[in-house]
C-alpha cells in the first residue's frame, strides 16, 4: 500500500469515528471529506465556537437596549412594530408575544437582468411573514455588478473583489442584530458567494437563499457565439452583433448559459440552502412567487423548531464536498475553484485544488449544457434539472446523503420537482431524464470523470475546464507568444501575427496585479484561430468566464506573475506543453537555463493603469492583501 493511501485510510478512519457516513459512500469522496475535516480541525473548531457564542444569546431584539430597538423598528407599521418588539402598549392583538423578525439582504438592481425581479420580493416576503405571526425587514442592499456589462473594460477589474465587498456589505446589513433569521436574495457570479461568505459570519442564524430564475430562451448560445466569431474577423458589423446579443439577452432573469451564475444555483441546491427545486424556475412562472413565499415559511419553520441547525453548522465539510461534486458533475464554472474555496474558509474549512482534482477523477459528467453542449439551462431544467443530477449522485454514493439542509427531510428533498396546484405547493418525483442529450444517469454518463482538471509543472499550478474542450485539443504543444494584457493579444490577432500554432501567455492578470478580471473577450479570436486548424491554447494567471468553452485554457496560474510566479520568466518562442490528460503544464526548457532567468517585472504603465480610474483606487488595498487564487483570493485573512 502506498504511503498516500495509508495516510488517506488513517484520515478516513479518524473522520468515520467523528462522523458516521453511509457505507455506500464512494471511497474517494469519503477520503477527500476526511482530509478536509482533519486539515480544518483547528479553524473549524474556532469558527463553531464563535457560532455557538452568538447563538447562546437572547433571541432577536430581546438582546438589545430599548433605544436600539426603538431605532430599529421606528419606521415599521404599527402592527409589525408590536410584533417585532413585543411592545404590549401598542393596541394589537397578541402584541405582547414577540414574533420572529427576518432580515432580508437583497442584491436588487435593474442593471442585472437576473436581479431585476427582486424589486418586489421584499413586499411579498413581508406579506407572507405576517401570515405566520412574524415580521421582515430589508436589512440592507449589496452591490451587484454584471460581468457581461464590464467584460473587457476597466470596470471588470473590480469584479472579483466585489465578492468580498458584498460579503462585507452583508455583514454590515446583519450587524443591526435584531434578526432571528435571514433571507439572501441573489443569483449571479460574485453575488451568491459574497452573500454566503457574509452570512456565514452570522452563522448562528437560520438562513435560506432565494433566487429569481433564468430568463426565457432566446437566440441560442451557439448562434450567438458564431456571430461573435464573425465579428472578431470583421465579417459582420456592430449592428449585426448588437442584434444577436440583444436576441440572446432579452428579458428578466439569469443568462441562459451554464456559467458562474447558474452554477451558483446548482451548488446551492446541492448544499440544501434553497427551497428544493427553486433554482431554474423562470421569473414569469406562477410557481416563482409561491416558491419565494415558501422560502419565508421554510426559514420560519427553522426558527420555531427546537434545536434548529443554524447556517454555520449546516455548511460543514460534507456540505462543501457535495457542492464540489455537483460542480464537477455538471461541468460548472471554473470561477468556483476560487469562490467555493473562499466560502469554505468563511466556515473555517480549508479546501484546495487537489481536493477538486481527486473528486474529478471519480465524479462522472452527467450534463451537457452550454458551453459544455448546445442546451441552455431552460432545457436542462426541462430534462430533469438539478434534482435529477442530485438524485443520480446520491444513488451512486457520490454525495453525502446524511447532510443537514434547510428542510427537515434532508437532501433527498432536493431530488424532487415543485408543483403548485389549487393553491398548494407540493413536490413530485422527477423520473427519468426527459432528454439524454442534456442529462444522463450516473450509470451512462457523458464522461466517467468530471469537467475540471488540475494542471501543474514548472509553470505553477492551474486549472482547466475540459468538459467543453474537444478531445483532440486536450494536449497542446506550441511556441509561446507573451502578452502583458488582453488588449495586446487582441491587437496581435487583428494584425494576423497569431496565425500559427501558439500558446498565448497573458500575464499580470492575477489578484494582486489587477484584481484578476475575466478574459472572456479573448474567446472569440482564439476560437477563430482554432477553427482555422491551428493548435491554440491560453495560459494565464487571470480568469476566464464561466461561459468559456472550446479553447483549452490553463487559468488561475498560481503563483501569479506579479508575485514572482513562473509566468514572469516565459519568453516568446519558449515551447509550452499543456497536457490535460497527464495533468501537466510545462515550459520545455533546460532547468538550469529556466531557473537562471531573471523574472520580468510588471510594466510601470500597467501598474499605474491598474490603480487609477473607474473606482480602482478604492481597491488598491484589496489587491495588496489578496491571497493566491488557490486560497480563494481572499482579502480578509
């Protein structure tokens, strides 16, 4: 037996003694969970101590002074004020019995199509709360930016760290400390991770996440991508491109591709933090409002239950592993190899890319949703959706079945589909896949392994999303062409100097350099070169959009160039080999020559540009203190 397996078995035995697991659980899933638990023991215990201390206080407004309470409820309607404060002097029936008060944190704005429906959610939440003798208040709003709007612009350099700003805003919102429970209203890329990180700092509260659903299907994602590639080559103009984009993004709701926003929703379902089956019900569907009301009923049931499980204890190592497995099984966004590392750390849990890689070896790919296929999330939902995937993973022993969720009936409740009939909300069995080109059973997957790979070598550690990359492109070996910005690459493409086999190295794109923007604008030109028959790959310490697909890209290269990472040593013409099969990322050069090279430094003009304009001045301190991508690019640790 190898030393690795010996250690894993010891860790697994330790974990099994701490927390009984189903005997049918996949051995690798058990081992990964065990080593996370052991690795995180000190930090998790410290976190739970904090949760328990907060939970041990008096409930809600009872723990505050009279002046504090008066300020908090001054603007409430009289009946709500009586219920929330227990002020019996106000002539309301049963006013002396204080009811639970729900804090609502909302990411509403109407720039984001996915968040526009949230405008009216607070009124609906308050109405439902009153029916059950409770109250609700909008505790605060958090910023929510659309990466689709900011792609390729200076504003995109605020994107990653907006997650931590959202987390801090969530904490500010809940710091009024007059709440017995919380609802988190958010959908998109950095918003859900930020809300979850912030909510975990108030892990003593029962908390439910409330989505708004995807927009209806418009111009297909494949057709949209074709027009983008045509525009990159100058074959169509701005008017044609704008018409195509507007036909794709045309109304309220999340974008319909399976990017970071929709991956968020899949992961929340797998963690049991939603009302079951809520993720992909369209905003205009009559079921949507009833599911939102059910989120109020769900969180109130938690409050009223004896010995309820608060958010901080619900999100444990098993819950995090379930999220990781769901991400891999659906070919989800690479952004979550950063975001869910940060989420886990917020709960005192330490995960890394080795954990994702080990799980990817045993978790099958069960879905084909764009960019991993041609279907959009509405077709995914129609074929079976998250509930189908969760059921298949549970039945295959690839998810922890014994986790706690916001529902008393556990994670199995998330394998069913909600139905509203005659004013009643019920759940029914999803049944078989309605379209096996979109969703397949674990016994007959699209791939026997997950959609993500860890790459490592003398260029550092990075990740690649292979689920959307043709198998013929899983190994690329070609000369490097080095760029200091995405603008340099786009300019080179226009001149034709990239019409060759090439590995494009785009550096100075990490968290400390410029906030690690997504580089999705590079996808169309690189796809054009790939379509012309050239061997093409991207290597970068930046991110790619969750919608990126067929061009092989080694992303999140760590350590980043700005901190002296190996990308700072690469020169034009160096032969780079990216091998997603062997899991390697190498510059093929004599080691003595490689290590003798003096690393380049970030050009002064870039340093200046990255720190000025579009609000970037306010983020200088976040860039300075950001951890590595593999450590979640956290700015608060």
